[in-house]
């Protein structure tokens, strides 16, 4: 997974997660300040949790909302 991420993105997965962790508090502030429909969609991303994996997932799920994209079309889950 790490090799494929590096091949596609051009950055190590560990560096990506470190940056995401570093910017998480700023993303939370941004999510809290949003109003209207965007604010409603970001409510789920403000869940109180201390699990790093959950925090990362929630922040990534909120990015398309902040950027004005359709969150349902932004991510594709590949299970199975």
C-alpha cells in the first residue's frame, strides 16, 4: 500500500499522515466556522474521538465539503 501510494502521489504515505495530523486542529476550526448546508454536512466530521485513524478519516471526509465538491462522488470505496 505504501509503495503504491508513493508511486501514484509522489509522496510517502507516512509523510502524508504526519501532515494530516499536523493540520487536523486547523481543519477542525475551519469545519466549525462553516455555516449553511456545508456546516450541516461537516457536523459528522466534528465527532469527538481520540483514535488517530478515526480522526484522519473524518478530516479527509470533510475536505470535499470545504472545497465545494459533492462528498458522495469524491470518494470511491473499494471493498471486497
